[in-house]
């Protein structure tokens, strides 16, 4: 047939239309366009070539319906499945029966939970109650528009028998006008109607090709699979906020680029061969931290990402650039907004982001396959789904416990020991960790919270007893040890050297937390003046003994254990330095200020400073907070040693002038550029902090650092 020139058939149609190039498996998993211009292509696509991975194109899938897809169910079974399909379409706020499903995974989304008329209804949460009540309307408007179906007037409704009078003082005309407006109202799409609408969880997650370090070519999945086990072997025992069974590389990458990046960045910094990778990932992690905070993104994984970065990341170049306090407040507020403090999945919050769908996919037809491609029966799927939901629930609770500990530690450092909230979740903390799905670190998480609760009550009791103290001058130390003895018997039953090798690092860290908190609670009594309390000398002796013991234990453990301890958290190194500075402050008050008396103390603290520097610079490309504090501590000790050699405690400028005239000239200009602590001059980390060491080493040197770590007002505890 000759095509007509007047119709569409006039355009010549090719015998074989161009075939779109097939996407490789990697691009299909990412749900992104495979960058191939023509087909077939022999080489890898651009994304696979950039990430140095094999580019595999799966075989073509046959078109059309699968055999048996039509007419498979008949009669009662077909009707039953139709009822199930309609039940899944019901609005989120409607309560529906829990009918068993056939060959389909049960839905575990937030919409499946009853919200109206259930005990978990957030009666005491006004905003959440309003949002829950609005869901009935949103569900009805999403299915079909609401139209006025009432012909009766407001006066007719008010005149009906059975109408309950509320004793209102408003006129009947006002009430009739309100009812008439209600009957005539029709919904209009607008901002007011969308305000309480359930948001899309994807819009709050920090995922996508612009944020993912793998898509950006910063790291490969092969490197991620190598680094993740190292993270759980080295960093996880001390921060304990993740679940090794849940947080696989694929899962973390799909949930949060921030958490994925910081896990890799913090692990790579301890690998001597991954210096460039650690630098790239650290810079990208800092960018993501700012991006997430600026955009207001929210998820459980973002809270976890901030937590591990704040406790383990490399410090900023100067205090002016530190965002530790800002990110701490944001992460803690985010956790509270997400409702992580709730024991159950109640509708106590508008935005609950985490998905509780197991990483299991449906296979051919309506069959369910596990990750290995094996067919699962309905009962097996149900068990896996329940286990996964429980694991996700514990993940939320564990995240809340850890971020709450971090926030309470910051508050206590400012001199405000706030009690833990009296919730069901906190009340059952001692029975939370012995669970079939518990991680090994959950026990230490519970130990930290129980210790903090003891310290809060102990601090209140000490303040009461201090008004009329007993005759024993060491009553405070004895009281603290007596109150904490029960905790030690439960959570530290044996010396940490005798712990299992797999738990030794976590047990050492737990013991350090105990020692630091014991010193901390004792040091609050140092704020009292001598005129108010004649027992101040005994309190100073007890605090000095506790501080020296911490320094001695740290030196011994760092020498004995070595590198496994170098990944301890930033507050641990800060408290070790705090103990050293406190010992220097208290020694002349207890033993006198004669030159030479503190030689043994200087020797101990010098060894401590060396161990801190070694801990923060192993491997050599790494620079952690321990090294920064160790360098400053060494500078303070050099100043103290110079004063001892001169026979008096003079100003820093006078002491340094006796050591080197060039240093005196440099300090006269207000700088420390000639001070020869190793690499102190040329290292940009010390630009601001070294000028703070001008004279009063007990008040200014570490004060600024601790103010940034723990908040303003930290130095007031002396």
C-alpha cells in the first residue's frame, strides 16, 4: 500500500526501531539511568568505570504476563484475596482486623497501626492528637472528594430529640450559623489541608546520587565491605549505638549518606594505608553534617551519624570552627522529635521516618524469597518480619539511650546534673539488655544509664549532707564509694584485665567511665570555700588521689594494651586531661608549693602526655583529640618544670626566658611561635589555643577546649 501524503502514514517507519540500551545490574539497583549511548556496548558504563567495578548486563526478560498470572484464583479464594486488597487500601486512621495473609508479607508500615480509639493515642500531646484526628479527613479526601450531603439546616439538627445541652452561653443563632457552615463546607486543596498530612519519608532522608559517597566516586562498595567489619571490631565496642546484624553496608547506604560516610571515614583513619581515603571521606562527612543540619533532615540514622562523628571525629582546626555543641543539640532535638524516647510505636509524633520492612523481596508470582533466593513459607516470612521489627525497635531505643547519655553528660559538665526522664523505657533499663536480639554492647549502655541515675541521686544527697556534714573529714569519699559499690558489683564484677578478649576493650572503657564520674562527683565539693567548710583539706586530698589514680591507670593501660585503646571516644580523652589538670591544681594546696615537691607528679603527667600524643597520632596521618590534648598538657608541664628549675612559680614569660631568650621575645609579642613542643608551631590546630596559654595555665589552657566539648561554665567547677 502506498502511504497517503495527507495522513500520518506518510512518515516512513523504520523496519527495526532503535532499541534502548539495557541497564547494568549496578544501575538497576540504584534505580538510575545507565549511561550508555548505543547498544550493544562492549565496555562498562560510565558509573561502573568510575567506581572500578564489573559492569554486568542481565539477560533480557520476556515480555508479557507470567504463566498462570491470570485466572489463578477462583471462587472463594479469589473473593478472599479481593477483600484483602481492599483492606490494604483502607485509610491509615481506620482500625482494621489482623487477618492472616496468603503468600504475601504482612504490612508493617506506620499506617497499619490503629490511631483512633486505641490506648496509645497521644492524649497528652496536643499537636500529635490534632494530627491523628486529621488523618480520617485526609484519608477520605484522598479516596474521593467530600461533598455536602446534608439537606437539613442547623436549626433542624439542634431541635432533634436526644441533643445534649452543654450549657453554652452563646446564642442559638450563633450555633445554627456554625452548623450551616459545617454542612455547606467543601474541602479545597491548600496549605491548611496539607499541614498535618503524613509526609513522605523519602523527603527527610539524606540519600541520593548527590550525597552518596559511592555515587560520587569517593569510595567503592568493595572498600565499604572491608571497612565495616573493622568498624564493628574497633569503634563499635566503645560507642555501641549500632546493631551489627542490622547495619550492613547496603542497609546503611540506603538509609543515610551521613551515617554511611562517617562509619567509613572514622574506620579508615585507623588504617595506615588509607590516609587519602580517610581525608576524602572526612571532608565529605563534614559537608554532609552541615547539609543535613541546614536542610532539617530527620531520621534515626542521621542521629546515629551525628553521634559517632561527635564522639570520634578529628577536631576542627580552631575552636571558632567547632560545631560540636550545635550538632549535639540538633541531634538530641531530632531524636526527641522522632519519638525515640517512646517504648512502643505509638502515634506520639507526626514524623516517624524509619522503615520497618525487612530486606526481603517478592519473587515470581506471589511467592516470597529471602536474600539468598530461597523460597520462604508464610510462617517463615512471619518470623523474619517479626524479628526485623523487633530489631528496628531496639535500634530506635538504643539510639535514644546513647544520645540521652551524651546530652546528660554535657549538662553535668556545665554543673547541672539533670535526672533522667521517668519514662517506661528508662524505668525498665536494667531488664532491657538481656534480650535474644541484644548486642554485646547493650549491657554497657544499660550500665552507663544506671550509673548516671545513681550519680544524679547521689549529687542531691551530697548537697543535703553538706549542710551539716559528719565529723569524719573523708565522709564524702566514703559515701560515694558506698553508694557506687552496688553498681560495681553488678556491672564490674571482675577486673577488666580478666574479661574476655572480645569484651576487654568495652570493659576498660566502662571502667574509665566509672573512674571519671567518681572524680567528677567528688570535684563538685571543691566549689565550697574554706570558711564555709573546715573539711576542705580532706576533700582536696581525696580528689587529688582520685585524679592521680586515673592518670596512673591510663598510662599503664595505654602501655599494656596499646593501639586497640586509641579509638576511645573524645569525652574519655577530655576527662583524662581534666584529671591531669586537676592534679596540678590540687597538689600545691595539699602538699605545699615548694619547688621540687611535684617532681614525681610531673613525671607521671609527662608520661601521660606522651601516651595521649601517641594515641592521637597512630597511624601517623591521623590527628585525634587525644593528641591535641596531649600536646597542650606537655606544654603546661614544660612551663611548670621551668618554674621549678628557676626556684619559684613565676609568670610563663619569665620561666621561658630562662630557657631560651628567643621564646621570651616571641611571648612578649603575645604569641608562642617559638615554643618547641613537637610540631606545635607549624600545626594549624594550635593557632588559637596556644595564645590562651599566656599565663594562667590552670584556668585558660584547657578551659576553652572543655567549654567547647562540654558547654560554657565548665571552669566554674574549680
